[in-house]
């Protein structure tokens, strides 16, 4: 095992993940961290094209050429130029879960079916006001509807990790207010870095001016970050320094 990877080997789980994505020959799929290609094989048999981004050069070399409709990209998924695709299906490398999720939110896609550690998935799907709600749920919930499809036992992986996992489906929201991923992430991070403060003080701590704060909803400013829904958070974006109004 290299780079902290745990490879999904349970064929039943692999098949269900591919089924959840509802793949057709018209789909162009992005897979991040294909490893030995267990999930890649299932995706290639259903989709028209698969782009597999693998940071491990040896694994990328072994995967290249195995499937006629799979294009292997050898490199770091956080740094390489990601191809245009309409669906994302991956057993994500868990050490980059947050960073790669935020990167994917900046891209257009129709559906993403992704494997995360169980606790991470719970935090992603948490509702405002709950104990698990934080910047992750605030940001992802603004852009997507989040659904935990199933819990996956750690025994489905080799080597066996210490924790269970979950399959999560992200569907982009069509009803969300305006806002971009960069400023949403900046806002959520700033608020939850000051989570013991009310929103007004949290915004001031990240540089919001008194003039900008005066133009915002006073009821929102009086809340605490964990009680702020994703859409309510988006209503605070005009106060973020550098954000055009």
C-alpha cells in the first residue's frame, strides 16, 4: 500500500456504486484514485468514456491500456487539469477528502457518487443546528443535495482501514441562490474558525467592514455559525472582502 490507499475489493459494493451513478454510453466519467482498477472496470463497462486520475505512477502505468475507453491521467488530482465530464464516480483517497471535494464543487457535473469515511460523510450530510454541522456541510449543502446511500464495512477494503466508509451521492441544486465555491469556502471557513462568536463578530474577524455588515439581515448576524443554513450563509457573501456586489 502506498500513499495511505485502501483499495475497494468487494465486488458487490463496486457494482452498486456503478449502479447508483446510472451510467449510460453517453456518460463521460471522472474517477479519482482508481488504484488497481477494480471500480474502473465496472465504470468502463457502463460508461462511454472514463478519465482515471492516479497519483501513483506505478498504478497508473499498470492501468493504462487495460480498457479501450479509459484514459489514465498520471498525477495529483488536486493539481492536474481535470477533464470535462458529466459524472464523477470515485473511491476517493481519504487523506484528500476535503480538498478534492471543494475542488469538484467548482466544476459543473450532473451527478457525483463518492466514497468517504463514514464520519466524514455524516458531517457532509449534517443539517444546520446539528452537532455534526460545520463548514463542510455548509459549503457542500449550498451547491448540492447530499444523500448517504449506504454504509460500507471496512472489511470491503484491502488493506483493511480502521473505520467504515459510506457511499454518498451529490446532485447539484438548481434552486440555490447565486454564489461561487471560492467565496463560499472562504466564508464558511471564517465563520467556523470563530464558531463561538455570533455571525456578526465572525464576519468582522475575517475583514467585513461595518458598512458591509450594516447592509445585511440583522437576524442572520445574530445567529451562530452552526445555526446558519447554507442559503442563509450565501446571503452574507456581499460582506466578504474582495467579493463584488
